C-alpha cells in the first residue's frame, strides 16, 4: 500500500494484515481521485478542502488527500490496533499538522465535532449497515459545506438503501469494490 500521487507519492503506508481489515486498494483509490479531479459532475475541488475520513483504518484515503493538497484530514477510527498504525503512518510521513485523529465511534465524534467538511469519505466494513444511520445524523447535523461530496466505498454486491439520504451522482465499480459519489440534498 502506498501514496499514489502528490508530494508524498510513492511513500509506503503500513497496514494491518488481518482478515478483519480491508485496505483501500491503490487502484481503487487512484480511480476515486480521477473522478474527483476530472468529472464535470463533481463540484468540490481538493485544493484547500477539509476532509472527513470515517472508518479511516490506517488512513489511506485521508493521507492521499493531504498528499494532493487538501487543507486538513480528520480521521475517525474505533479499532485501537488500527489506530496505532494510522498514527504511525501520520508520524512517519510528518503530516500530523494537517491531520486530526479521533479515537472512538463515529457517533461520539459527531457529538463533539463543530467543523464543516467538503469531502466526507465512508469506508465501513462491507457487512456494516450502521453507516446509513450515521449518514442521516451527518445530514441532520449539517457538518458539510454547501459544495460537498460524499464518497462511500462498498462491496460490489451490497444493497444499501441510499436514495432517501443521498443524491447519487455516480457509481463506479472496480473489481470487488463499488464507489458511490453523491451529495446530501
């Protein structure tokens, strides 16, 4: 696993080798950023954006965002083993000043958060469904800016009822992964 582009391009990221974790593959990550940067359907630009990386794992998405020029990335992770690797990655890359790490459940983070974000990335475990409730809370709490982008990484065969929450802009499929791009109404 590595940083695909930007000032950290080629830097390796440590990750947890476990059947319980599923790192965001470099190919999928690269394609997500191709959509963000080149699709006429996406209004948000990376330059100086504020990013929220939920279910962040070892930080692959948020670190890639920092490497590509966002203002800050906030990482929310509940697993202490994975959290230790995330912090090590941020320290090794010397990007702690552009990042904030929250240890705990997303609901706890949302109760304390006062920031607004342009990009919110969800990468829950593929069997996880609680993220839909978390999306509703985020939508109600208005922690996103007027021009924003919601990105959800799911298993290709997942059947998530997102139509009532998101204005889906685009769905892309890459191997076992499905990436949903949308906005809140």
